[in-house]
C-alpha cells in the first residue's frame, strides 16, 4: 500500500508517521521546503512527545519520504489547513489546491480521503471537482471523509486507540476507507456518510466550546462575586450528574476555536447557542487583558513606578508549542499595546524562538516580575512557589485551591 499525505502539519505529519510505522509506504507532501528537508533528515518540526523517535525510525527504513509534490499512490489524504476568509467564512481553497495537485495521479481503485476539518458538503464538492476533471474515474475510485480526533501532547496514543468516524460518498467508499484505517487504528471504525462525518467533527468541537464557555462565564461571575471559581467547580462537580470543565483565558487551537464557525456561518439563524458560546470565549480573552492592564495601573499608582509584568505562556493549551488561535498570544499582544512602556517579559517554555516576542526563561521572569500573569497551565509553572509579594493573576488554575 502506497499513501500520499498532502500536508505535514500537526495532524498530517503524525498520521503519516504512524501509517508508515504500520507498513504503509508513505510520501508526505508539504509546500514548505524547510519542513520537507527537516522531515527527510529525520527531524521533527513540531513538539509532540515520542514522535521524534518514530520519525527517525520510518525515515531511516525508507517507509516515509517527504516531498514538495505528490507521487502516484494507492491512497491520497488531504490534511491541509481550512482557514477563514472574511467574517469567519470557511476557506476550503487549500483542500481544493491539494485535490487538484493529486488529480493527475488518480487511477481506478484509488482511495481519496479528506481529513481536514471542512464545511458540510465539502467531500461531495471535491468529488464533483474530481469527476468533472477526470470523468472516466466516476464510479471507479473511492472518496470519503475521516476527521481526526487527537489531543496535542498525546497524539501517538490517540491516533491508534481513538475511534474514528468514516463517511464515504457511497457505501463502497466507506468500506474502502475503513480498510485503510484498520491498518493502524485499534479503536472502532464507525461507518457513516460524508455529510454526517463532516458534521460530527464540527459537533464534537462545538460541544466542547459550549461547555468551556459555561466555565469561562462562571469564572467572570465568580470574580465579580468574590468567589473562588476553582473551589466552586470542585464542589459543584461532586454532584453525580454535573461535570463542569475548567475555565481559562479563552479558547484556542485550530479546532475548538474554529470549528463552530463552520456551523454558524452556514446556519446563522439556527446556531444561536453555538454562536453565543463563541462570543463568550472570545470575550474572555479581552476580559483577561483588561484585568492585567488594570492591575498594572493600580501598581503604578500604589508604588510610583511602572511594574515588570511576566506573561506566562503563549500556547493555546498546556505543554505544547502550538500557538494557533491562542487566546494567550492575543492577550499578550493586547497588554503590550496598552503597557505604556512597562517592561513585559514573555514566557513560552515550549518554543525556543519567536519572530515577534523576545522570550524569557520562566524562572527568571517569575523572579523579576511584580505582576505575574498565568495564561497557559504549562507543567513547569506549577513548580513555582506562591508568594504574596507579587500580584498574581492566575487565569488557568496554576495555584488552584
């Protein structure tokens, strides 16, 4: 079995590696020459525990090779970004470009799968594109949608052990895609149709967004009421049918912070709760930034000098290097624009260098700062001691009580 993965990002590369490790001859395609070169050198360009060793192994054995262009294969996987255009309108141009790139190589019996998060109807739309350009392939190839379900930081385990939803444009396509994923997925493979599989991915992340919005809204209410939100949630969760999530400084990443818009843009009248949750989670980041700026102003009034402020974390979740749609990064930018020449120390222990921010070691930043703002609950931060000598704004529960 030869497979071509279009996109070597946070999902495409791990999936390509796992497939290669399970006997598939894989070509990984990316438009970034640096990523291609690094991958072929057996060097991981993302932070993901355990994956670097797997990459070295499959590159050394010849099971995985990176390329700037696709090659003839038996199966093709679209694992490219689906960003926004305009007012949170999904942009599937990368999926279309990747599809057009593999069009010349498609042959009878091939499998074509979209893994990229996509608006409802995208798989059918790409099928129509393929058959309009290559009409001789209609009814001769298999086309399906299979969204990923992984947690950054635990990708290896989840790619193998999580259940997958697979929706083909017909039953034969569903069966063919299930046959491929069964090569490395030990979780159950649930067959469906393409539209349901597309909606399932959007539903999962929208559900999480709504639940997080409740926790974030609760945290702002508790702040106003003088209640420890962490203690409140711990006690409320003692109820056998209550499971409130933990609040943070917003919602980030290229899933939960993005996927709900794929629903709200297509169904604005019906998706009111989903839209409100997005609004609440976006507002939480502004609320946090305002709390930091107000703390800086109070410090300056009380001490007669501008404070040193440590902004702890840029990633959208703990212990990863992924900054996509990160509310922490947004808050840092907003505070820096309002800092009025205060000294701002930016910390992200999982990133060695950033093109915008000069990064500071977390221990040095904590020691030097007058105001410490915890934005991401990275594990190293939890080793820092609580002190009453600093103003500590803990938006992610580092010192949860």
